[in-house]
C-alpha cells in the first residue's frame, strides 16, 4: 500500500505556555519549542504499522518553509520511507483550503492508495483532510481510531463518536482519513534515529513544479484570514486561592467539606 | 445581508440535539432579521418527530427522508446537501464528530468559504464576517475575517451560543427528498457497518458525586498513584482527560469529555488539565470545580470556581496528607 501522511510543525503545547505577543499580531514565538502536531504522529505510526503488515511505502509531506523540514525528517526517523517539502512564497498566508489545494497537487504527482492526516492541528480547525478528500473526489472518514486493511480495495475504519462509542465503516480505497489520538502508541524516536536521517536530501516542490497558479493559494486565495490574537476578558474566572501551601490547603479543605467533596 | 441561512440539525433517538436552538442564536448574530431554515435528514417516523419538534423554533424546515439515512453517513448526505443548498447560502453545522465529518468537504463542494469551530460572531462588513475562534486548546483566542459573500459553511462550537427557547416560529415543513436524490445516490464508497459500544469499566464515573480528575500534567504513569491516594482520602472516584487514556494509563471508561463520558458530580477536582472544550463538554450539572494547574493562564481557570496555581506533583500529596490527618 502506498501511503501519504500529511504532517504539520506546530508549537508544542505540552512544552510551552502559549501567550499573545504585545501587540496581538502573533503568539510569543521567542523560545517556543516546536514539534510534530500530536495527531500527525499517530497518523505516521498507523502508516508504519500498515506498511509493516501489508508492504508498500510511506511518504510524509508538509506544506511549509525550510524550518518545517525538520518534522518531515523526524517522521522519517520514525520509519517513513520518503519525505517531501512543499514550499513556495506563494503558499504563505494560505487558509485551510489553500493548504488542501497544495496537497492535492502533490497527491496528483504521485500514486497513493491511502492518505492520512491528523484530526486537527494547532488552530483546532480539523479541515484539511476533509477538504483534500472532496477536492480529489475520494471518500473520507474523520476521527479514525481503528484501522484494518481488508484487501487492496477496501479497509475497515472505526470513527470515534460521542460517549466513547465507535462507528464502524467499510471504506473504498483510495481514500483520505483523519486520525484521532489513541489509535496506537506512537514509537519513540531517539537521537540515534534522528542522526541517521540528518543528511538525507528532502525534495522541495514549488508552486510552479506542482502546477499551482499563485493566486489560488496563499494570501490572495484565502477567504479566511486571522486578524489578531487576544486573551478573552477573564469574566467570572476562578477565585484563585493565595497564601502559603498550608493556608491554601486550609481554605480548600473547608470549601471541599462545605460542598460535600470530602466524605 | 440577504443571504439565506441554514442550520443542519443533528438528532438522535428522535430528539433534536441542543445545538439546534443554539444555531438560531448564532444565525441571529449573523443577521437579526434572517429567517433560518432548518435542514433535517433521516428516515421514517423518527425523522417526522424531529421535524415537528424543530418546526416550532424555525421558520422553515427542509426534510430529507430516505432509507439510506437511517444512520447518517456524511459521505451519503454531503452530495444530497450539495444539490439542495443554494450556492451562496450560509450553512451552520455543529462542530462535533458528525459535523467535522461533513463540513469541510461540503464547503469544497459548494465552493463556499469554510469557518471551523466558531465561538462567536462580531458582525459583517462588506461581505466579510468577523468571528471569534480559539487556538492551542483554548489558550488563546483570535478574531478571523471570513469572506462569506460567495457562501460559507460554518461550524459552531456546541455550547458557545445560548439556546434560543422562544419557540414562536411555527414553521413549514418542506420535503426536499426528491431534489436531494435527483440523479441517483452517491456511490456507497463508505458503508456503515455498526456501532461498537464503549466498554464498561470497573467504575461508573457517571454516577460519582465527587471526581478527582487527572490530566497530562501528571507527567508519568507512576504519579497516578498520588491521585488515587487523594481520591481515596476524599472518598472520590478517579476520572481523567483524554491524553491519559491515549497513553493507556487509565481505561477509556474514565475519560470525561465529548468523546468520553458525560459526568454530573457535585465536586470536580481537575488536576493538571488545561480545560479544552472537548473535556469541559463532558461536565454537566454545574459542579463545584477546583482546578490545580501550574499555568495561571490555563483555560480551566475560566471554568473553575476555585483555582490553585501550583505543581500538582507537590500539591496533591500535601493535600492528601492533610485530609488523612483530619480524618484521623
Ligand atoms: C474530536 C475530539 C474529541 C476530543 N474528546 C476529548 C474528550 O472527550 N476528553 C478530553 O479530555 N479531551 C478530548 N479531546 C482532546 C482535547 O482537545 C485536549 O487535547 C485534551 O483535553 C487535553 O488534555 P489535558 O488537559 O490533560 O492536557 P493538556 O492540554 O496538555 O494540559 C495539561 C495541563 O497541565 C498543566 N500542567 C503540566 N504539568 C503540570 C504540573 N506538574 N502541575 C500542574 N499542572 C501542570 C499544563 O499547564 C496544562 O494546562 C478531544 C479532541 C478532539 C479533536
Ligand atoms: N501545512 C500543512 N502541511 C501538511 N499537512 C497539513 C498542514 N496543515 C494541516 N495539515 C494536515 O491537516 C491536519 C488537520 O489540520 P487542520 O485542518 O489545520 O486542523 C493536520 O493534522 C495535518 O495532517
């Protein structure tokens, strides 16, 4: 099976507290630690498990700039066979549809049976996979947390729905799936693995090479634009308990007793 | 704005989802005079029941009644909606597991703009809608400008807009089935098999009065012990956020949230949980919420009644000791 996994480099929210910069034009980027979008890591792990079972190869792709290359490399250290960076000034400022259009062009340059994306990325949109599928006219399933290959024409997928229940579907290949966390346990990538791929050449494709007209993607093609970042008015937030730990615990224990929290 | 506004109604067991009435409020924020058309798909008597219920709140209801829609598959309903919805309309869809399946592709097929997971609207100027979204799990908010002049598909975060309970509409029910299936059904590329029910765990957190809930802030599996110790001292049960289940440290039946359990405790202690909307979506019945988090800006402090800014690895054992002391 030929599998394409779409990955994105994002600020790691487990490592950073995300804050708005002084004039609200961006988040504070100094000292941010970046990593692969959490969901994409599960997608790559799933691709590796499928390949190891039924054969084939895995290509990891990202739309970004030079800095974003590092996540392609990391996922290759994890076990993906190939990496591609789709990069062009014309892609800057793309909205979800712009990113999906760029990815579509890359898909059409290859021959894939299965495309995996993460369920969502840093801005919580959850849009690129579903758009890409619609542009390709391929079937789509989102929030996939179980995947079984039936044969080379179809697979079985479980979708996560409310209440911890799972919706089982059979879906024809080629298709696009968005992968939900928890589907597997992504393997650890050690420093050794990273070193092994450090000198690999990652091919870069530009708008011209992909046959993309500049005005359909990037800022000029975007119907969605971010204006600013802000922190909403605190409103009626929590009463923050202050004092020494002892004093805080005194207060908390009283509150818990009053509310029936200590039996 | 003369654009028509549609609300896609999610329903289950013959009852419309809470988001139905929330979308009326959302539509009103787009255009105070808009008449909103509800779109409801399904089959048979159950669908008729939902249509009747919804018609008391919307000025018009479009129904799509087809046997293939007894369990709604986004791949089947999307082409139907593409046929019946006007190209320049505005379509509201709840941002949950079904909406996320349907909406991005629908926006492509309608050649409409896509605005995902909106939490508020702040007006339209020159065909551009100013909306509020959240990023990084709710740590920061953004204003976005969405060009809706050529139509838009907008997913609405459940619970973000107040439900409109006014029920004055008495709307018409229009059967759109024939138009929706004109030219044949979509090719069955994705076939629904069954629902696999969630496994039953050793505790039923939906019945607990007091929950000590643990999130990614606990850092290591071994540290869970201190959470169980605290719960024992309090006489509480242990629940958790999703990453704890993903890591297989606790069973799925302990997960609180939209894709986990809906709980209604009297007291909820959130330890090292950031407070994403998917997590908070599982918390009902207005419990007394205590949050312990080392980040003073964590969104959980907006939802909590009482907050403690501290490292749970230090704070939790001390709290446990004190409670045990008191109890003797
Ligand atoms: C479709 C969908 C459905 C989902 N359903 C659910 C669901 O049902 N339930 C759910 O929970 N999530 C769900 N999620 C995931 C959700 O979006 C968040 O990713 C998740 O809730 C985050 O869990 P968390 O708060 O434990 O982790 P994080 O967001 O990583 O937060 C960890 C928090 O711990 C704090 N912290 C770190 N170390 C310490 C320390 N030592 N002491 C004190 N504080 C510390 C940090 O400041 C941070 O605020 C869903 C996501 C999607 C896309
Ligand atoms: N710039 C990008 N390059 C490659 N894939 C992306 C990019 N942005 C988003 N994706 C994919 O789309 C998924 C969902 O992201 P989003 O729609 O932005 O929430 C991610 O998990 C990735 O798999």
